[in-house]
């Protein structure tokens, strides 16, 4: 089952806001529908929204073949739908370049290539990450993770949870501790659902218990995904990743980031240069329809945080392992293993 795909001229995607209670697919035929799905987090996860952006350009080219000015505007709107994850802009720009040079059919071919490449990249980085963990921490590995970086965040396999899946396939996984991931509970709703689907042993903990799990020695590694990795190795990921990295450093546990090369942004020097998305107050003042804070409460709802490179033990992509805490940098080709 693919999280996102192209079928009969439409973008088809799982509506992640409906999980874990029901699996429902969106059939997206307009750019406005696509942008709404990305902004509402019906489509979410850096690689998945990169694919969505790529397919969105192909869709826009089909919808507006004779209006280049409007086509430019709607493609720009797709690119701007969420500002922090670099994959969205990457996917849009890659397909737009092909559209400008060769036309709509070439754009569709490029978008479908982006989709298929995601599957191969995630499989490769997952195997590399599992191998690195076994070689580094031992033949049996217990993992702590945050947010959702599984099949739902990609086309069909996953990044951080892809590593977990590879560990499980090789008989090297002992347990997964998943944080609930406030405010939208992607860990509880999505990661736990995925872990149950693949039969991986797991335990759900509240975000504020994550450091205690590490301090108690219950895990051998923290494995998370990323929405952007800057040239110096800073990692931008779901808010709550930074304190998890601090706790991992204190506990002497490796902090591993699994992400495709498309998430590496060499044009951005450090995490300080990244625009961090701030989302609506309602996401933290209410749970569903139930208010949990007084009306009118002022909020600061960061969607992401920045984990400094010196707290990141390893960044695993489909082609390399970078060791930021040991001085490795994504912009340095010698940072390969």
C-alpha cells in the first residue's frame, strides 16, 4: 500500500488525519485540493510532501496547458504550502525544470521518477542504517523514535521506521519506544499504527517521558527522521527532537537521523537560517473538539526544532553515513562511510 501515488491523472494519497481509526484515500484533482491536503497534514512527512510537490507540478501542467502565467502562480503556491521541509521545494523545482525545458509529458515522467526513487532511496538508507546500528551498538537493538518517519511519511517504506523495519527483518530489533508527539500525536496515531501493522514490539510513551526512557537504559539508540539537514549537519525535525537529542547525549546513547539525500540542503549553512513553521493555536489549545486551555490563550506552536550538529551521532542517507558529532559535515564528501 502506497502512501501517495499517481492514478488516472489524479494524485491519490492516504488521508493521515483519519488514522488510526480508518484508512481513507484522497483523490486529488486540483492544485487547491493538494495544497489543502499538505497544509492540513493529510499528506505529511518530508519525503512524501516532496513527492506530492513533484506530482503537483505535473497535475498543474495538465490543468493549465495554455495559461503559463497561471501555471507559474499555482506551482509557486505548491512550493510555498509548507516552508520548513526542504523536500517540498526540491520536488517542485526538479519537476518544474523539466516542465520548462520539455513540456507537460516530460514533467509527468520526472514526477513519476521522483516517486519511484523515493522507494529505492528509503530501502537503501534503511539497510545502511540498520547495518550501522548493529555494527555500532550490537547485534540486538532497542530503539526510541519521535514523530512519524515511517511508510506514511514516504511513498511506501520509511526512513527512521524504515531502519526499524530493516532491523526487524534481520532479527536485530528487540523493542521500539515511540513518543506520542504532541500536539497532533503523530507518534501515537501513526507510528504506533505502523509498528502494529508490521508486528514490531513497541511501547508508547508521552513526550515528557522520553528522557526518562533514555536515562533508564531501555534503549540502545534514538532514530528519527528529518525535514531538513543543513550544510553543517544541523537537523530540523518535528518539535521535541532537540530535547530528545540532549537526553541521548546525557545518557551516552547514539542519536541517529535517517533521511534521503533530498533532505540535505547544502544551500543553507546552519539551522539558524531555516524558517521554522508556527502552526495554529487550536492544535495545542484543544484535543479534537475538546478545549484544553482557556479561550484566548496565547500560544507559540512551533512545528519543528533545530538539533545542533554536535548532538547528532550519525546521519544516514541512501549513499553515506555522516558523523556530525565527530566533525563530519554533509557538505564535505569525505564524510562518507
